[in-house]
């Protein structure tokens, strides 16, 4: 009886909040009273407690509606998480606050909201697909890693499980909450718009130079300075976490813009996509991220083979020919490409002349015997930053995995690597099958773009840990959900 009453009250609360806050946008008597009360309270607290107290009050004013929205409107919650993922790591440069835990809390809150809905609906059919099954296996394997007898640190497991498996619940949240093609379109528009803003600011950094507060932040740490200042210039990072993250985001987002040009969209939208795509790929060059330089041709090649349309084959052939000529030619500059940028791009495709690649190859070769003799690995968080923090005396703490697959192999053993590769194989297999089976041209265009981005990131995960950092990790798992959801939406259109 109590359970039924709780469900009824939660349903009423959701309906009231949705009507007052989402539909009417507080344009009602309760909204006026609430907003007036908040304004008076904010002024009073600032006058008595100063700016710090005001900042806390402001966080509460913004935070409480966000919490309710994430709990009751899951699709809007996904949009909020996407927006936050673009800025959260930048904010952490200047604010010492557990914002990463805040993101985890929002995602957990949405997952809790999903369970509340399922207590009433009792329908998990949305999760009955091959990708869901392999993701659940992967999450389970990550969870039982806490029992790994060879783990270097149990505390490191707690911190690492969030990025390795915890955020993957976004797949299920998006799979459930995206009910219409409009939800899909809004997500893609927000993602590409924020990426365009990041690209535009990256170009501003290149033309104008870094702002003083950005230079001060880089100069605070010698290792950071060595990472950001290469080849006689500062690598650009926009408002994202670092140049590598920025370059990869610009690479796959620029690819997405150009892939969508093959869809049934208006001329205006195609013009906007072209401008956005050119902005992103241009700013990608200034990031100095060689993984991103390789990601773009790999993605174009995949999209060309996936669509196999005559006009796309011709355009891709011209692009690859011109790209090859630029790489092998002796020219020193070309438009926005200066000497440093061209040299760095060329080094991407000349492995034997790349010292950093050779160092990585030696490190990976040296760690192979350990991987072969430790099927469960050294435990989550045993390498890299977490390894140095929680198990500094472990021989694995000094190993720099670079590659996402190498990190999995060292931390979770060759068994974990096999499971990880099975997850990616299943994602691509299901996605490609769905692409060729859907009929709606807009849905087909979305699927082609999503598959191109997903494939590019899976490949980019070999030289870098390309998937496990914000905002890429949020975009990646939502896009995987859309590979399944778009097929369902296409079938609903057929029935309609």
C-alpha cells in the first residue's frame, strides 16, 4: 500500500513540476512567487554573507531545478549532462570543487529516475538488444575487478570505475528517454553547436593568442607547459580540458558535420554544417593532436565505404589525392597551415620519424610479458595518474599506457581486452546492420554520421585514451544508444 502511495505522489510531483516549470516556464502565479522569493533571498544573503554565500545560494537556485529535471525529464537531463561535459573540466582549472562527482551524481540521479519509472511501467524491452547485453557484461567485469587479487589499490578502483563503466549507464538512459526523432535532433544540434563554439574559440586563441589567465595556468606546472608548448608554439585547447581532448573532439565533430551533408537537409542547414565543419577541422590543426589528424582520413574512408555513393566516392578520392600531395610535397605553408602545423601533420603519417611513437612502441613491447601472464591485469587505476596517487610503489604506476586498449590490457588483463573488443565489435555490427535496413532518409543520414564518429573513436582509442574523458565519453555512449533507437524510430514510421 505504501509503495502504491509513493508511486502516486511521485507521479503527481512530476506532473506538477513538468507543467509549471517545463511547459509554462514558471509563467504562472507559483512561478512568480518562487522567483520573487529567490531574488529577495539572494539579495539578503549576499548583503549579509558576501560573495561566497551568494555563490552557494546561486548554486542552490540553479542546482535544485536541475536535480528535479534530471530526475523526472530524463531526455532533458541528458542534454544538461552534455552541456556540462563541455565546460566542467575547464572550470576545475580555477575552482577546487568535486565537480566530477557532481556529474556522476546527476547521471546516477537519472538512472534512479529510470528505475522509478520502471516500478510503474515494468517494461525493460527497450534494453533487449545485443549492445545492451555486451555492455552489461563489460560493466559486470569492471565491478568484479574490485575482487582482483592482483589489484594494486582498491581505492583506485573506486575512482576509476566511474569513467570505465559507471558513465555507461548513459547508454540505457538515452535508449529509454529518447522517444522521438526530435530528441535525437536536439542532442545532435547541441553537440555540434557546442563543438562549433569550441572550434571558434580555438581559432581565436590562434589568431589573438592565449589569454593571460590561460598562460598563467599553463606556466603553473612544468609538465603542463611541456605538453602545451611543442614545436615552437602553444597548442590550442579552447575551453576544453587539454589540446588532445580538444583536437579529438574537433576531429570527430567536424567529421559529423560533413557526413550529415549527405542527408536530406535544407540548403541553409548544409551551409551551416559546412561552416561549422570547416571551423572545427581548422581549429583541430591548431591543437597539434596527431591522433585527430589520423582520425579524420580514417573517418572519411569509413563513411565513403559505408555509403558507397558515386558522388561521395569522387569527392573522397579528390580529398585523399590532395591530402597525399600535401603530405609528400615540400611546400612550407598552405592557407591556415603554417610550417609547424604541416610538419606535425606529416609526422602523423611517418611513424619511423616520430620519436614519441617510437617511445610508445618500446613501452608497449616491454609491458607485453606482464599482460600475457596476468589474465585479470593489475586492477583498475593501477597505471597512470591514479597509479601514481594510490599505489606509487607498484611497478605499474610509472607505466604510461597512452592507448586506451593498452590501459585495458594492463589494468584488466587480456580477458578484459577481449571483452572490450567484443563490445566495440558488437556496436559496429549492430550499427552497420541497422544502417542498411532503415528506410527513412533522415534516419539513415543520422545513422551514417553516428557510425562514422563511433568507428573513428574506436580507431583513435588505439594511440590515445580517446573515449574516457569529457565531453567525448558522454557523446560516445549516447551515440551508441542512438544506433539502436534510430532503428526503432524507423520501424515506428513504417507502422505509422
